[in-house]
C-alpha cells in the first residue's frame, strides 16, 4: 500500500467529491483507495478546520503532507497566508484551482502573481474548475513520483492516543519516515519511556508493517498513557537504549531563519514564537539576534531529526502575518 497525504484547502463539497470522509477533529481526513496492478494506492486528503481563526490545523497538515491542493473562491488576506505557508513548508508538488462563487470572478493573473511570490512556481495553476476524476488522476500522478522515505530512521508523531478495551493503549499518528513492525520496541519522546508494538492498523486494516506515509494506529504494551501527549514522537531505540540516532533534543536552539514572503515584521529579543514540525507545536522565547540567526529557549523540548531535518515553520500568533518564516538548520545549544 502506498499513500499520498495531501494538504487540502478548499470546500468540503469538493473534498467529498474526490474522497470519502473518514475522520473529523480539528482536521478532516478524506480517503480514496484504488487497486492498480495488485497494488493498493491511497489518496488521503487533510483539510484544516477553523482557518483562518486557528493557525495550528493548517500547520499540522503541512507537517505531514507531500502534496497540496488549494481551491480559490476569492482573493483575500487568508489566501496569501495559505499560499505562503505552503511555500515555506517546502511542498513542491501541488495544484491551485480557481473556482469562484456563482456570479463572482477571480483574476487568474493576480493569483499567478501571488503564487510566484509565495514560492510555488512548481505548482500547476488551473484557471478552470476540475472535476473529481481529473483531480484524482493528477494526485495519483503525484503519488507515483514520491520519494521513498522508508529506509530512514522511524519517526511517528502522535496526534491522538486513548485506551481501547481489550486492546490497551493505542497511539495514532503519521509515519513520517522509516517503518514500524509488530513486536518492535519503541520509545515515546519526550518521556523516553518504552513499550512494545502489539498490533498495527492502517486504514482500518490490521497489518504487520507500516511505512512512511501511512496513518497508523499503534497498539502498545508496557507503555503508560501518561507517557504520551499530542505531539509525542515514537522512534526505535538505539542499541544502547537512547534515541540520539533518531532525534536531537533541543532545549535551546540556534535558528537560521528564512523570512516568509511578504513578512514585514522584525523579530525582537524577548519575542515569543512558535515552532511547528512533525506535529509538535512548541513555544519559544528569543534570547538573542544576530543577522538572520536567532537563539531561542523552548518552554518544552523540541525534537528534530539529526539527518534530513525537515523544515521547521516559525510563527508568531499575535502578528498581522502569523507565519514568520522557516528554517532547515536548527542547532541545539544544550
């Protein structure tokens, strides 16, 4: 089974025409399965709710998506934030579909200008609406181009966890990289408590292995519920029982910040910022600034992969434009 997670910003009506509604929280997920040459291929659309009121659902889908779809009914400030967020997240494959409301008009040239300035020149702009069959065909083409991250170290950010009668503690999250097997020992960060995988479920099916891209339910043995929280990270332990090969722990970080397009705000010492990566959403305070480098202390540990560090989205929730920028180069100071 191969899965393409798609960050989808658009109408519920369009999402439902492409895939079947599967789950609703602060994010709606929609799933469409196709069998081709005896292989199951899955489109998983992730649609943030309550944006622009809340920024975190948008950041969460950008943390796990490998492609994007933005449906445009009008041009406003929230559209600028959405396109800039996609550009800062580094999602290179995507589609922008112009679909104005009845009796309204959206200027394609204006959208094209914002698209280019937001860093989405590799995306395809569709000036006319697409139907669900066309959209699926385009997304399955993106799925076929995906790089395989299954050979990397295991990283599963947790966004839900609960106890199930007769099963025990279940953690649900997205396999960002690597693979997890039944009976694997896992560490839960930040607590560094360990447990054993007793069973796995992907798309409501019991499986023996889950790979990069899968949304997986991991039933755990010997792990306390208190060892988990939203944003916990599950990894394989190193040979010595630690996790340094999978994650670096950041209590303080040096950040090389790449400012977002259109961002006018100048960050000051003492400012509060938020880092969003791998479903973590961590508050920090700026301690010093030198050029585009910040030193930041975090109110709780931030965990980042030492190899192939993903983009960390840097935000300030009370700013006029909330996305400050991103960094691919955070260095732990402690």
